[in-house]
C-alpha cells in the first residue's frame, strides 16, 4: 500500500467504516467500546466528526474548526451522515496538490499527505473499536490495518504518550496476534470482551 500517497487507502478505509456503520443496530448505541471515553453512539459521532474535519482540511479550510465531539445525528441516520462525510472527504483529497499543501491538524501544521495518513490511522483504529463493540460483524481488511499500524509506529512512541495524545501507551500483544490486534495494542486498546 502506497504510504507516500494515502488517498486510495483512506478511501478504502472509509468504505470499510461505512459497511460497518450500516451493521450497527439501534440497541447497540449505548454499548461500551474499547475507546473507553465513548459508547457506540459517541464513537459514531467522533468518526463522522473526524471525517468532516479531514474533509474541511482537504478543501483548504481549517479542519480544527470542526469539533468532532459536537456532531449530532439522529440515531437512525448514522449511515447517511457518514456516507455524506466520507464522500466529501474523498472528493476533497482528489487534487494532487493537496498532498503537499500545509494542513492544520491537532498535532500541528503538516503536509497534506501526513495529515491524511494520520486520519487513516485514526479511522482504521476507530473502525476496529466499533467492530469490537458491536460483536465483530465485519471481517476487517488486513492491508488497511497494516498501513495504519505502519503510520502509528512512525508517529506514536511506544510509551510516555502523555495527556495530549489521544491514545494510551502501547499494550503487550500475544505472540501470533493478527495485524488488527497488533494495531489495537499499539493504540493502547483492549478488546471489550477482555476489558
């Protein structure tokens, strides 16, 4: 997977997330997730909000003006809200020049390529969180998790991440763990079933 140009991987990651969001049932919205500050509803809001944030950044705006925690969607329209946000994000990143243009993201001002790679890591990580929370209805794409893990290892230290980093320190992972489990562990996640 081309890590210098994360656009195709990001588009695939949005397709995977969209398929999973369609599988979420209304009675699961208050269930816990491995992302301990979010239940399923709040995690869906964060996914939609984060997607809107990187869409605005890709359009040349200030994505930091989008508050992912302020997204409000009717419980029966999460799929529609995400489809709209992901369509906007994928379209915003189509122009080649977006990869080198400076973009403001929570971790600073970086080239567009680095911003989109960061949001690829976040989206794939949160897709794992959501999949775990709702009983693993989707077989996640290992190539996407591998790309996200590669990005995570480049930008997140194993430990000492501090309060300003939205991921806990990396956790130990069992020998023979698959790439999804290795990504979750690097992002400090524990599956709900083992929490």
